[in-house]
C-alpha cells in the first residue's frame, strides 16, 4: 500500500533561488540520529543515547551540519523528527539550517513514544516541484520512501530516499514496490541505507528490473570505524553521467556517507 501527499516546506532563510546546475553533488547518509557509535561496544554502553539527550549528540550534529553543506541534494536516514533524545529538535530542519539549504523535506516513519521519532529527510538547494511519501511493505511498520521530484513530465528528475528493512524477505518486497514506483519514470535517483550488499538478490532486482546502476557498489560503508559491508548506496538511471563517486572517511555515525557527483542531460530537472 502506498500513501502519498504533496507539500513544500517554507524556505529556511531568505536566500534567492539559483539556477539548477547541470551537475549535482549528491550525498546519502544514515546519521544514526547523531548517536555517534564508533565501536561495537558502544551499542551497549551508549544505548541510552537512543532514548535520551546527550551533549555528544549536539556536537555530532554540528559536525554533520558542516559536512552536508558541501552538497546540493542530501538524503538522510535515521534522522530524528523531534523527540526527547534530540532535545525535541527536528534534525532535518537543523541540518538544513546548518548547511544553508533553503529547502528541506521529511517523511516520518516510526515514533517510539516521546523518546524517539525516526524519519527520512532530504536537504535541497532547489525547490521541489512535488514531494510524495510512500510507505514500504513489511511485517514491522516504519519503513518508507521519500520521493522528491524536480521538474515535470519527461524532464522530471525523481529522487528517492529510502531505508530498507533488516530482513531479506521484507527487503525483497520493498524493492519490488520501489520498482513499481519508478517503472514509468525516466530520470531516477534512489539513495539510502539498503541494509544489504550490492551483490544481494534484492539489489540485483533494483538493477535488472528497475533499470538502475550503482556506481558505489564496490566500497564498504559499515561499520564506519572499520567498514567491511557495502550497505549504503546511490542508484541512478543510465542517462545520468557519473563525474565522481566516493565513500567519505567519516565516523560521525555508525555508517559512512556516500557521495556522487553527476551530470544531468539537457533540460532534466526543469519544467520546460
């Protein structure tokens, strides 16, 4: 089942609109709500940070804000929409302010009382034409795909921010649903924490049936302090040309961020 709506946030600051460049700097990052896990034992010793505020979180979010400021479009996973652990700060909005992004969009996925409010987010230098929220299938609710579209018709560029399930069967169903969403789209970016390697059957379906490719498939992203699993990805349609691709050497979360610079075909992302 897919639930969708359209909205646009008000600009964070009164910055003028800029012409959309022919090149886009993309970043996808599971920020772990600023928890800053840097060792396996931190999952136990720092577990209180999943529910309670901490000084460390504030410093981590400030550093992440400086990091994201170098990009045009940033997809966020495990951002907090405003709860006790974040000091009731909407972290997507906070990072938009820190990175001087005039536009930000958010999908609320899972709320744990007043303690945690998990969301997907997108920061953008450019105003979206439409924004839709899609709920992904799964036995455990709380997974979704945030779709932000720039332009209309055959020129539209659709950017999806996703956070897939931990279980293989659920991921297969979620990828099948994503493939349905992108089936009639010409220019597509799907980024996020997929919770599985590029060589997995589910992500192979995203490439074979969805018609997407993964320029960052070979580089591990998790855990950030000694990565050996490539579970964070940016998939793009064939018409988008890759200029640069890399995984950032960064330990502000238990995931490393993935970055991609692409060149857009003429008129893609515009309304004419």
